[in-house]
């Protein structure tokens, strides 16, 4: 455990039980959420690469047209 995390837990230990539980739940939820995003991105990276390759190929074949943003 890093010194900074140890200090954070030391400070958290001074909170009331209710505040400690709320902080713990928030931290656990954040860690779980971050892991889910990392997994989702890792799984979608190959799909995004494939789509980008297809778009580049279609552009090279003249199958695309400029986007008119007006």
C-alpha cells in the first residue's frame, strides 16, 4: 500500500462509523466501475480497430463523400 493511501485511510479512520461506511462503499463502487470500463474498452478495442480499417479502405476506394457540416 502506498504512503498516500495509508494516509487517506488514517484520516478516514477518524470519521464516524456512518461516514466510514459511506466512504468505503463509494471507494468499492469506484474500483468496480473502473474495472468494468477497462474490461469494456479492452473488448471493444479490436472492434474499433476493425471499423477504422474498414473506413480507411472505403475512403481509399472512393466510397466515401465529404461531410457537409453546414
